[in-house]
C-alpha cells in the first residue's frame, strides 16, 4: 500500500583547478568596475601629464583591484576629453562612486583610497582653472 519515494542522488558540478572563475557580481563587482574605470582615467592623466604621483596612484588602484580578487572584462577604448580639468572632474566623479560603494560594503581601505583620489583631483582641477 505504501510506496517509498524514489530518491535520486544530488550531483554537484566538479570544479577543476584550471576552471576559470566567474566574474564577480553584485556590490563587489560594482566596486571593482568603478575602480577599473578610475584606474583607466588615472593612467590617461599620467600619460598626458607625466606626473609620477599619478603613476603611484595607478599602482595603488591596481593593487586594490587585485586584492579584491576580481576578474574584470577588458575595457573598451574610450575617447577622453582633451581638457585636463574636465578629465580631472571625471576622475573625481569616478572616485566618488568608488567611495559610495566602498562605504556601503564597509570597505575602509578602498574608501580611504577614493577620498585621497577625490582630494587630489579637486586640487588639480582648481589649479588648472585658476
């Protein structure tokens, strides 16, 4: 009268050591994406001005991206504005986005990095417009 239910074993996918990791999504992926955009603008500013401080900043941003352990898609070629003040304003905006996402994740190290970049870009923009 009573029939036992048929149970199928649950099979989980096996990951091998060489399997690529999926890209990070959610807030962590968003943070890494904003950091990557900030890195791209910072490198562009360094290429145009030759300022060694921008090279150090690019290295710090790149190191933070690596610490997050994310795999980012390659960035498309971007046509940046020719005006340095506008480019610094764009970098400031990107650093602000990094700050907002880092604060929501309580990532103090990234938030401090973003604040420093915002300060630098504000000072650079003011010196160019003065």
